[in-house]
């Protein structure tokens, strides 16, 4: 809790909301993801995991 309330922790939390939004924006705009193809929480979790892995592989291939 002490780390969260420090100046560094506050700055990290402020950055995080923008970082996450950029990831979802990239997935939607650049990868063409509009909606889930499957139904059911387990299947959606698996599908989102695959999308996240594709995003990470794409990110690492650029670096």
C-alpha cells in the first residue's frame, strides 16, 4: 500500500490507464477485431487470450 501511495506509484497508475487503452485501440483498429466469434465466458476468455498472444508476438517482432 505504501508503494501505491508514493509519487512513483501514483505516476505509474496514471500511465497505466493510457497504456491499456492504447492496446485495445491497436487490437481493434490495426488488427481488425470488432466482436467475439464465440459465445460463453470460457470460449471468450480463450479467444481473448489468442488475440493478446497475437498482439504480443506482433509487438516483439517489431522490437
